């Protein structure tokens, strides 16, 4: 009998229909942070792509699992989970000998293209910028690789350096950073890592004010190290770039006085106020309080947050004195503490001021006074509400933000006059979108047809503030199922596609088939807004995040029936 020269291999059934494995761009994720980042020893990584293994998946802990391997610089590492679009693997415990490695997936004898991953931070170079003195400014110049950089300020908070974090030590002992309040998220700068905010003329690039994070109480040699993270929240293990420990010399203090008060926002934010905050004395506080009334919102916000360098026992009486002397600013009203009644009494006349900052401050004081957590007398509450209703007539000279601020406060007042004022503002195209949202807050079901009519007649090229994108959300959250027929009408008849997308999103949140049908149509016909629909669906249904377009179409079609 003649023997064949071919060797038949027993391969898993899924291999015969499998394409070569491929790793997605940006598809190697740290399991502990769910982000890309340095692949440290011992961490588990998730690799996303396709062609990795069976659709059902299999678990274990081996160098080869379901016919799949993960190679790190051509050496296999432990695989813990294999599925068609995902592999989980564990990095070796040994410290890396090189900053960059290559990861390859082998599945069913087929090999993916290798993907480079970083295992050690890249190098930053830092140096003292100018002279540093006790009780004086200490600026650090920062050079990052690949034309990356830092900019300051990137936030209103003087002490927050966004992607960057410093460590300081003296005589080998670490210094404790200055305490700062947790004020929540307020990032408004560039993305991480290291994009210089060149479009903002109010920032200074390549240097950071270290004295706003650490106090240098005595002269001598200190050591400083910078860590630059992949995200503004600076998660542990996500250091992308790091400097060496760098010595700096801090000289003895010398007397300092404030001689000029600049008015250009760029100079105020990038030089003057950061330098001023090194003093933290009564003179510096007096100057800082002046900037609470500056025309620039960024300057006012920075100055307001800078007040946290002083204790409340010092700040509150000074703010009340400033309020009585200069009137309200949004920053003064926001730090009223237990003085809400006194603040709003002093602020009410300024609801009719032509000075925009004082007008904004009066609105802020009224908003704080009406908050559920604030206790004021019923008589004062009534006067505040009546004053706010009357102040709607003072919006003619206000900017868009001030208009929306006042309308938002009005929307919290349950009063027939407020209802009429809000419709009047919408009809006169004054803060139309915010007015309609505030009308929804009134929860009068008779408003639903009129709200839907506004949306269906919105022009396709509506300008911001007139596009009404936030109204569908307000309708669903305030009226529940009663809003769904009207949202379906808007979805069918509105001209702006983005407005229809918002309606579809709210309908899908209510599990309404018409919302899914609109989304499915985007995939079936490859509409220009398909990427936006994908993001929206992925956010609502995380299980769809790795689905192909065909799978997404099927997912949406099932729910549209």
C-alpha cells in the first residue's frame, strides 16, 4: 500500500475558519487601570483584536491555552484567558532590562504582527528656573521627550499640575505636599500625556510652580523628581515619563513687597499670582481679593481657588468685608459659609446691576440661598424668588453663561410667574435651550406638545444655544414615559441630525424600539453619524464595545422589533 507524504494535524475546529491573529491599535490594556500604560512586572494585561481563539472562550494559566500563546520579546508568558477577540496574559515578575518590548500573539500556528509596548518610563529633564528662595517662588523648568511639554495653569486650581506630579526630599527624607481640598473634577487643559496647550494665551509653557505644592521652609539643597502620567487623574502605575532625582538650591529668604497689579490675564495667571502665592501673608491676601472682580472668568476662578491657601477662619471675615465694600462676585458668594442670609441680602440689589461680574455674583448668591442645604427665613426666600423673576428683564446685556445661570436658578422656583417668564425667554430666543430645560423642570405635562414643537421646528443649522440638544434628556428625566410619544415625533420630524440622535439616545434609555431602529439604520446604511451612534450605544451597553459593525447591526435590529 502506498503511503501519503502528507501529515494530518489534529487542530481545534475553530482554527480552520480562523484568520491570522491581529492586535488592535491601542489594544493592549492594563487590567488594573483599564487603560494603556507601562506594562509593569506581574500585572495582567488584556489584548484586544481578532483571530485569537474560540468564540466561547477558555480559561486557565499556562504558556499555551486553546492553541494560543503570547510572546514577550519572543518568549512565551502566562496566558489566563483566550477568546476570539481578547486574550488576558500576565507579565513576568522580573524587572525589565529594556524600556520597550514587543508583544506577539500566536494562535493556531499563525502569528500576529508584533506590537511595541513600553515597560519603563521615558526620561524627562528638569532644572531650577531662576533663583529659588525660602518663602519665594520655586519654578521648575520641564523638558519632555518627543516635543511633548507642560503648560501652566491647566486648571483653575493653582496647585494642580494635571498630568504631572512632583516628589521632593531633603537629606534623603521626603517632604509632605501642602494640603489641598478635594474640589472635584475641573480639568480644562490639554490631554495627557504632555500636549502643550498652545491655543491658550493665558498659559506659560515648560515650567511649573513647585512652591504651590511644597513649602520650602529653610535654605539648602533639595532633590526633586517629576513624574508625568498618562492621564490627569494620575493613577498609580501609569507613569509615562519620569525625571531623575535632580538637586536644586534654595537660598535664604529676602524681603518681598507687591509693587504692581497687572491686568493682562496671561501675566496674572502665568506669573503674577503664582509668584504672589509664595508669600501667603496678609498683603498677598489683600491683593488676591481684588482679582475676584477681574473681568476674566479664568482669573476669578484661579483667585477663588487660591484662597484655600488660607484657613477658613481668616478667609470668611475678609470675604464678608469685601462683599460689603465691593459687592458680590461669584467667588465671594461661593465661599459664604454660614453667612448665606447676609450675603444674599447684600447681593439682591446687584441683580439689576449693569456690571456683569456683580450681576453674576448676585445670581450666585441667590442660587446658594435657595439651595436645599441652605437655611434662610421664608420671608427672605420669597424676596429672593421675586427678585430673580424681576431680574429676567436685566438679561439684555448679559453674556450667554450669565443668561443660562439665571435661567437655571429660575427653573428651581415653582411659581406660575416663573413658568410664564421662561416661555417668554424661549420665545424671544434668550437662552432658548436652557429655558426649555427649565420649563421641563416645572413638570407640567401640558408643556410636552409645545416642547416637542420647538424641537421639530429647530433649523438644521441652529447655532449653539438654539440647537436644543439638551432638551430631550430633560423631557425624559422629568416626564418619564409620558415624554416618549413626543420624543418619537421629534425623532421622525426634526431637521438637525444631532437632535434626532439625542432623541434616539433617550428612547433607547427607555428601551423604546424606535430609538434602536434609528441607531440600526445608521449601521445598515453607513450614515455619516454612525461613529457617534457607536459611541452612544457603547456607553449605554458596554457589552457592545468590541462588536463589529455587522454584530452591532444585529444587536440593534433585535431591539428595534
